[in-house]
């Protein structure tokens, strides 16, 4: 019985990884940004855009966010758009613990108002590469809500913030 559940979680996790990977590669010409203008004046960065995080900073953030022993109020700034369900970080941390999941960031790539963290995603000892998207929100880097919801769903949990 445990093998079936582990297999289902592993397959679901791989489906999320594939879906997120494919969505990152989509070619939506309707949202293409114009080429940047070249001027002699320095371009000011967005006032609330935080500095690009390091691998160590994102590992520390994920470690805290996915630790069920850390109080929920210390995790609220780690996931985007969870106002509808402030308990989402705790649910995610509990699901991660119950399924022996690990996420270790290995590389960070900046895309302006978003950052992609390449990470090793472990499930019961089997490690696969994943991309964890972070977005700048209120001056902080937060895990993109879609990714957090996908992870939560694949680990057998639900949240009204993900509806």
C-alpha cells in the first residue's frame, strides 16, 4: 500500500515538473516585451525589486518554509498570494515531511521580476531536477503560488488559495 502511494506521489511530482518545465518554454507572442531602449541615461531599477537571491539564501528560505516545526507566521512571506489561505505554508511543510521530500537549490537565474531556482527534488531518496519559480512581491522573493499549489496538490493536500 505504501509503495502505491509513493509511486502515485512520484508520478504526480514528475507531472508537475514536466508541466512547469513546458510552461516555461511556451512561445506566447501576445505577451512579448519590446526590446529595451538604448539611452545615455542610466535606467533605474524597479523600486521594490529586491536583489537577486543567492543559492544559499534560497536554500535557507526553502528550508524554513518547508520545516513543519517553524511557526506559520514566519513563513507567510515565502509564498506568493496566499491571503485566501494563510495556512498554506504549514500544509505544504507537513505534506513535504510526510512524503520525505527534499528540495535543494543548485543554481539561480534572474529574469528581472522573476527568478528561477534550479533544484534537486528528492522524493523518498530519488532525486530529479526541477525549476522552482520565484516572483518579486512586495520587495521580497516568494515562491510562485502556482508552483506551491501544484506541489501541494501532488502531495495529496488542498487549499482554497489554489482554487
